[in-house]
C-alpha cells in the first residue's frame, strides 16, 4: 500500500499573474468596479424602459391608455356595467377606477371579492373614505358624465380565499337607487 505524501501545489504559470500588472485588462473586478459596471448598465437601459408598455412608469399601458386590441364600449350597450372607484386611494386618473362590477338591482352591485381585498387596495375597503360606483359613463376621464353613487355596505363571500379564488364574490349596497332600466335584466 502506498502512503500518501503531502506534495506542494504546483507553481502557477506566469500567464496567470497578468492581473498583478498595474493597468492590465486582466485584473479581476473588485466590488467597487462591479457596482460601477451595474450602474452603467442600468443607466444605458433606463432610456429603453420608456419604450416599454406603460412608458416605464410602473403603470400598465392598458390601465393608462387603452385596452390593447379592444374596442370602445358604450354605456347604452351594457348599462349595468359599473366601475368601482376611489379617488382618495387611486387618484384622479380615470376617476379613481380600480375594478368593475354589474348592477343587478337599483341599489345592488356584484363584483369580485379580490377587487376589495386589502392586499390590492392597501387598506381595508371599509376604511376607504370615498368608495363609489360609477355608472353611465363612457369615458372615465370625463367626470361630468353618468353618476357616481357612494357604497354603504360591502359583503364578501365568507369562503373567499385569495390564493385559490374560491368564493371570489362580493355584493355592494348603494346609498341611492339607480334607474330600474340600468340593472341587469
């Protein structure tokens, strides 16, 4: 049986010492150089972000401008379609619209429970100071059209599970009755 002996490691060849030469392009990147390189790459990529959908604003283009491939919809075709809105939470753009629903009776709207989930809203829906339903407005950027009605109560399906979407249903009661003809037939 052969005994193991400890042998010194072979010496590196001179070519592997190129990084030791000052100003050599073979020097390994230190932490500062890596950070500088990342900064340069991000700086070069930033102008490209404005060419992406949403213009690099973090707002999807569909939410900002139009639905891609969609056609204009008119309230006369589907008067029961409503927008859920909160200017306090989502600003003035599109009247604060953040979700949709269907008017099923003059004072009752059905929507998805995920629309009222505090993870989406960033606040419990009961705490929104101006939760409203917008109905009869073709263009949400025109505040003078249609009607805005306050929501007085919110009921979500007790089985609602945000991870599986089981029970993804919510019912909103409105502060005032809308015309009977606007509700879903």
